[in-house]
């Protein structure tokens, strides 16, 4: 018999839901959009008065990249054909003057080809929009190595840090390697690797001198997500309760309640390390015992 709950019965990341969201065809983009907005709302409640958080176009590109050959033809609404070559141009009525002329390639990149990230702005002397000081990214598999968008994302994150903007990167995707190559890889079975992690990089103004600070939060399968120090300016920080926001996202969706059946093991369970599988099984045994007792 299925065991479902409107609340998240894991102490942190829900392994059932997380594994489902990494399956081919699962709607990771919907989770991403909801979680980013909930993170932004949480930040708005804790930021000092001279800061605000806004959703902006992410550094990450959606989809699997442009290295896949497209062989299908689209069907146009209207097609103009030339039946016979003409030797003299036809006289047409004078056309209206365009409001604006833009480069063709500027319109070839769709706005929805990008995820949404969060940018925190610092406002001085009531001068809006203020200065961007911190960017928050919820990482997606297509932008992690060895996927096709990784080089583009890597370049953008470098430019972000080089410009003096702090970067917070949240990674729930245990089935793909970390974005930071110097960190141990969970799917490769590296010693010291964590299934989930958060990395904050604060370049300050001394980035060129190598004095920037990076903080790595590794998260176990049976632990809550951390309270993360979000860097602002002049060593100012706010503390974001990431676990509370994650639970809010999970528990707001009826779909996620239907997806998670605690009577079963998570999908693709073998993609967790054996020791983590044992921890999850211990947790599930407790959940199943409590359910059978009610």
C-alpha cells in the first residue's frame, strides 16, 4: 500500500523526489522555477532595508544545448514562392516606416531559453535600481560537466566573480559531477564527496589578488540543508534557512505528493552510494513502521 504525505518526511532533500526530478522527461524546470521564487521571497523577508532580491535571467541555459542535430522541418504559416523570374520590379504602395530596426541575431535567442536566477541589489541614496552584489543560482544538469552548456556557464560564472559580484550556487543533483572540478565527485565515488552541496564565492574587491573567499557546505542524505550565509557588501551577511525554503517548495505541490511513495525505494536508487542507500533504508523503515502503527 502506498505511503504518501503532504509534508516532507526526510530531514532534508527528499531522495524520492530528487531522484524523480533527475529522470529523463521529469519536470525539473517546474521545480527550478518554483524553488527560485520561494528563495527570492525568503530573502526579501531577511534582507536589510537597503537591499532587495529580484528574479533575473540566469547564467544557465535551459535544455540540452545546440550540439544536437535537428533534422525535422517546421511548417510555416505562409510561404512565398517565385513562379516565374521577373525582369521588372512591380510597383508597390509605399510601406510604413518601421518603428525600430534590430539585428536579426538579437531576436534569434528566445528569452525562455534561460532559467531564472536571483540577483540581490544594494541601493545607496535611494538610487534605483542599485548595484547588483550577489547572484544565486540553482544548478541544473545541462549546465554541469560534462553536459553541453557547462563551458558557457563556466565562463559566465568566471565573469560574474571577476566583476566583483558574489555567487551562491545550490546543487541538489547527486547524479552529476560538481560544477567545481576541484571538489570530490559523488557519482564517481570520490572520498569526501557529498550528494548535495552549496558553494558561496565572495570575491570582494580583492579578487585579482586572490583574496576572495569560497565556502563549501556539503550535505548528507540524512541531514537537513544548511543555514547559508549569503554575502552582501562590506562583510555584511544574511542567513538563509535553505531547508525551510526547500520544504516549502516540496509541500506546496500536489504533484510532488503523488510522486513520492515512501513504501517504495527511490527511483534509480543505485545512483546513491551504498552507505547512503543504507541511511535512506533506515529512514524509510522508520517511516513505514510509523505508518503501519497508525
